């Protein structure tokens, strides 16, 4: 299955591990562009997180040679499914941030399968997430089909 991973950049190490496992299971995987830059050594995750905490990540986005939101949308458009990697962040279990929420909305309107690695978080937009009927994997990648 052609799957696009959607997640907070903070979860890049986890995204990398999951991408490897999914590829071993025969899936075709795309990950966020900033995660690729981090994994390729073009950007240190610690530097990104430090700057993001102080100033936000707008400058990183503007420093790319493409619009990352539109780029990820196009990946989702061509994929069969998305996998939302949601883990603990900011003291919130199974965190889903604004950008990932947007990507889930893209997948939903494009009628793609939506997988969540972990259960839906207790966040202000929980009702909207539930309404999109994601398939909860409970950290079991073998449930993807």
C-alpha cells in the first residue's frame, strides 16, 4: 500500500523507525519533508526544535524550495492511505498538532484510508477527529491493509 506518514516533526526518530518497518512489510512510504532533511543530516532535530520553541517554524518552511503543506497534500492525493504517528508531546498523550490535523482533513476529503498509530487524543478537536473515522492501530502496524 502507498502510505504517507503524517506527524509532528518532533516525532522524526519514531517516524523513521515506523517507515523502515512498513517498507519491510512491502509498503511504499513517504514522510514529511522536514523529517527527510533531519534524517539526511541536512538539519539537526535539536536545532529545529530549539528555533521552533523560540520563534516558530515559519522560517524553516520558507527555507524549503516548495510549499510543504501543498507538497504533502499532493503526496496524500496520490497515496492510498495516511498513517498518523501520534505520540506524547506537550504532556498530551497521542498528540496531533495543527499541521497533522490539516493533513488528516486532506485525506478525509480525498477519501483515503486514515490510520492512527495510537488512539485519538483528548484535544479540543477530538469530535472532528472521531467524525473522520480513523482506523486505530494501537501501535500494531500489521493491522494496516
